[in-house]
């Protein structure tokens, strides 16, 4: 039986709650402090492409698993090399395997950021926020699937920022994971597919234009997908307004 007079369990201290987020931030800082980005460049890929391809051929199961772990860490620490790794996945593994590795790795890494942010902030941040932010939270919770798919389909905000915002506004974990997995598929397909032709670009001594992978046509297509994802939320808002007292017939 539970002792009614027993003291309530203490809430984790603020430092303990912040620890996971601090660790992730420290990993990002260490990446730049130790100049680790010099190992993840197109020049480094060009110099080591033979070794990498031989490694993939020798270890067809271990190689994509290890690459996936690298992608999890890259996403969790919010390292600015995700686009290059997505192209490299297409170069090393081809479209089906490369896309699966990137989508799973990015989704798991994003979930780690989400959980760290939710542990750090919990309900405290919004509890101290004004009514406007509280209304935004309520709207986000009510339309979490639509909003999350929109944010994943349309690259308006940095990936890490969406992870933090979803945690702050209380998106359910299952919704976050599912919408992340589905929402990053279109852009991932584009990057991995372009990466399949990376060998020819490296042979020519050229450097791929990462910023040009998402062409205007592709961005328009992603925007349309985003608008389609928002359609249920828009419909619910319109229906609620029309059903409100005093609304015009």
C-alpha cells in the first residue's frame, strides 16, 4: 500500500533536465572547436572514394548500419553536414538503401533532439508564456499532424529548429516521429537520387552545388505538398468559424 503521508517525489533539478540538451549543444561546439568539418567535405570524399566503395562492397550490411549511426549523430548534434551526407548516401548505397538509411537516421536523430528539448523545457516555458503563445500551443496540439508535415515538407525553417519547436509546443512523440519520417522523404529522395551521379562530378574535379539540389520546380512541388498537409487544419478552422455563434449563414 502507498503511504498517503509519504513525500511527493521530487521533480528533477533544472540542471538535470537541461543535461541532455547541454550534451547535444556541447557536441556541436566540439565539432567546430576541433575542426572536424575538414573530414566531411567533397575533397575528402574524392580522396577516399575508393576506400569507401571497397568498404561498402566488403561489408554490405555493416556499412549502411554504420552510416546510419553517423547520420543519427549528425542530426542529434545538429551538425551542418546533413546535405553532404545525403548525397554521399546516394553515391555509396544507391537510391533504395541510401534513402532508407538517411530517413531512418534523420528521424532517430531528430527524435533525440525532441526528447532532450522536451525534458529540458517541459511545461515550464509555456506556463510562463503569454496568452498568445498559449493559443499557438493549443492550435499546434490540435493540428499537430498537419503542422508537422507542413514544416517537414517545406524547408522554411532549419531542421533543428522544427525539432525544438515541436517539443516546446507539445507535439506527441508518436506524431513527431511519424510526421518526421514521412515528411522528410520527398527531399531525401531528391538528394539521394542526385548523389547517385556524384561519381561523375568527382571525376570531373568539380564540386557539387548543394544549395542547387532543391531546384525551383522541386521547391514548388514541396510547397504544394505542404499546402496539402495543411488542408485538414484549414478546413477545421473554417468549419469552427462557420459554426460559431453569430456567424453568417
